[in-house]
C-alpha cells in the first residue's frame, strides 16, 4: 500500500509540474489592443492565469498602463505625447483602441487602478515597471487602495527599480527582467541575496545552464514572449514556471495537443 501511495503521489507531483502558468502579454494582445481594459477582460474570459501590463508615471503622478514611453505607436492623435511629460487628463483624451480594430474605438489608456479592478479572485496581475523607482510611492498607494495587493506581481528590467520594489513590497513576488545571458549569469546570486523571487527571461537565453544556476539560488524562472507551443512546452519541461504569451488560450490549447 505504501509503495502504491508513493507512486500515486509521484504521478500527481509530476503532473502538477507539467502544468504551467500562462500570462497574457499586455492582455490578450493578439486579439485586442494591448494594455487596455478590453485586452485584460478578454484575457480573463479566455481563462488565462495572469495578465501582464506595463506602467509609466505621468506628469501629474498618475500610473497609466502603456508599453511605450510615448503615444505614437498605440494611440490616435496628431501629437506624439511623452507619458512622463504629459498630464493624465490629456493622455485620457486619446484613443488607444482604434488602431487595432474599429470595434475597439474609444478605448482609453487605462489607469493601473482600472486594470486591477478587472482581476478576478484567484488570478494575478503582473505589473511591469517601465520607468524608475520614482513610481513606487504611487504604486503603494494604488495597490493598497485596490484591496487586491496579494494578487499583484512586479517585474522590471531596471535592477535598482526591482530591488527597490521588493523592499517596498516584501510580501509580493518580484522578478528581474533580462534578455542578456551574461548579465543573468552575473546577477543570479545578487538577485537571490536581494530577496527577489526569480528572474523573467527572454526565452532565447533560457538553457540548462541558466536553469541550474537559478535552481541553485532558489530562484524561479519565468519567460517571455512565446507564441510557439513547442517552445512553450520545452521551457515547461526545463522547469520554467510561467510562460508569457500574446495568445493565452490558443497556446494553452495547442500545448495540450503535444
């Protein structure tokens, strides 16, 4: 009986490890305009485990959800506005959806608080900080007010920014982003010392060496941005714990066929 229980336990453990958290990159951005409420809501409807969004601090210290430092690529309007130099009121006048499809006309650049409101119970929001540590006091205010602090995860390319974020949010998971293998190899021990929960890497640099270094330092490895089921499956088998993708439902369905 003991042997049978051990085998059953091992089976369920392996099965659990084979499952991977799917993070919707900027929401369901393959189908809806990235970093909008519409993209976040669609991702939840499609059953994703988490949604990732990017944030900047505006001139009037509001946290807004947009990937680029300016509005040129994803917003309508004659002027190209830089987020950090523009009041949120002016940014909210722009259309952030029509570039993707006419049916999304009228979508605004959202405040982070609006995206947090969409997060269902049991799901997570991954917040990528695109600016520096100056945003942290404002993040603390917004996150505390939301009542969903335990559902928020933070990521950033800026080393000092993610370290400062972990200090401000010690109970929230924080991951350093990188696409440089030499930098990752150098900083993995430092990330562990700083209390970070893991590293979030461009999938092209994830290999057995990186995974071994991360495991040796008790760090999780997440990866982005993957829309190829075979690549996602390979990373999962290597031990990557979360896959960021533009196509959350499609990727999960395709991985199930492999």
